[in-house]
């Protein structure tokens, strides 16, 4: 290669090498390593906020390099899902700005919640459109190992042994090994390695990891994924119809409405008879915070305002995501969210399992701002859908050759 200067030679070599995908992969992995080893330490006061929030800087670098590569080479993966998620983010932002304008109240919590909502959308898109399937698999293995090691380190620091798991109370969801920081991540990793069955070691480790973190719904889904992957792998290759997806969207809206109705004070006696426990018990106090918002004259000032209001009184955030969206951003926005979020599942049954878990969790609990867990979920949905598209293209090629 004949060049005029060292600079042009360097640029030529940079252009010949996959620098941007490498940067995306490195900073993606670094983001999750920082989260794994720093978040709980920050909660204990062992590290500064600067170190704790450095993961957002590394995530931003991964986004920039991934988007640069995608713009240069063309977007190929996660396009429809990205459009749906981006529409959700834009609507949430616009409605939040409207609430701020009408109430005259501005809180940094709103911008922080919107950041947590938007970050996984951008990061997943950047990764999926700059790395191939094999590179993503390697990144997921590193994330699994780093997260599991960090989890064990945290247990040791807190004086908890894995043997304490044997004394856990599943009915009351009480275990010394429980971890909100790692349960979602470990579950999504289980779902990922259940689908991509290259090495059963990673599936086994991810499943054990999820069980140890002791979130009941996550455990049930992880065990289900483990069994399906080992004994019924063909189930993961089933496609779903548009009518099925439509039915799930409508059913979710109806279930949220029914759930909110059951938690109203007027229905508490009926709910107690139905579940055998008072609403405060089977919702772990969430019904109380819901009724407080209804009776206190709460006025929304954007996404996250209900949580901030509840936390000021009860010392806990408002933890029913879909009802939270209805209270903060209107019921119509909640319906739009449900409609578009189900589209992330794509056309596969496995995608429905992944999104279905988050939908159930968002009805009764919270996970919408679990940005790192959702990043892995979006990536998994994207690579699963891409796997189906590759299979379709291969089938068409074979049919054409015959």
C-alpha cells in the first residue's frame, strides 16, 4: 500500500481491522464487570459514586462504537424491535415533559428513570449490529463468569454461605442467598444458554446461579428453560402467529386492569377470600402504596414520580411497573407500552417466554428500570430472532437448489 504519510497508513490499517466491533465488545463486557463487582460494594458504602456510575460511561462508549459500525455497514439485526422500544422511550419522554410543564415540578428522578429506560435499548442495538453470533456468545460467557464470581464474593463479604440456601423458605421467598442485583441477569443468561446449546456447562452454571439468587418466578422460569433445553429443544424452535401475539397483548391489558381492581380497598375482602391472604401480604405491601397514591391526590410530574412520592413516605419505591405507568403517564400510555413491548419477542416461542417473564414481573413487581438485565434480554431476543431468520434463509436456499 502506497501512502503519503504515517497518518494515512494508520487510518488504512484501522479501516481494515474490525476496531469498532472490538471496542463495542470490550466496553460492553467491562460495563457488566463493573456492575457485578461494584454495585453491591457501593450499596455497602465501600466505593464512591464515581466508580459505581463509571459503568454508564463504558456503556456509552460501547453504544457510540456500535452505532458507528452500524451506520457504516448498515443495520441488520433488532431493527423492528428497536423501533418499537424507541417509540416507547419517545412517548415516555414527551408525556413526562408534559407532566412537568403542567405541574411545574421537575425532579432529577425523572431524567434518571428515562436514562435507565433508554440505555438498554441503545446498548443492545449497538451490540447486535456490530458483533456476530459467536462474538456475542463469548461476551455472554464472560458476563456469566464475572457475575457469578462477584455474587460469590458478595456472599462471602456478607458472611453468607451457599449452604444457607438449604434453610431457605420458598413459600415466603426468604433466603440468605437472595440477590435482587443478580437474579434478573442470571435468569436471562439461563434463557440465552438454554437456546444456544454450544456448551451445557454454561447452561448448568447459569441455572444454578439463578436458583441461588432466590427469586421465585425467576427460579421457575430458569428450571423450565433448563428442562426444555435438555429434553425438549424443539420447543424453542416453534414460531408463533400474529394472532397469538395479539391475544397476549389484549390479555395483558385485561390482567393489569383486573389486578388494579383487586387491589382497590373496596375489593380487599374479595381479594383476601380469593388468595387466602390480605392484599398487603400477597403483594408484600405494594397494595398499600397503590392505595396511598390513589387517596393522596397524587399528581404525576413524569416517569418515576410515583416511586419518588412513595419512597418519601414509605421508604420504598412503587413496585408495580404497569400500574405505575398508568398512574404516571396515563392508562393510554400503558396500553401503548404493552402493545409495543410484546413486539420485542419477535416471532419465536422462546422470545415470548423471555418477554412474558418481564410482563408478568411488571404486573406484580418492578423490572422496567433494571437496565442491565433488560440489555441482556433485548440481546437474547435479537439473536434468537436472527437465528430464526438465518434458518429460514437456509431453508429457502435448499428448496431453490432442489
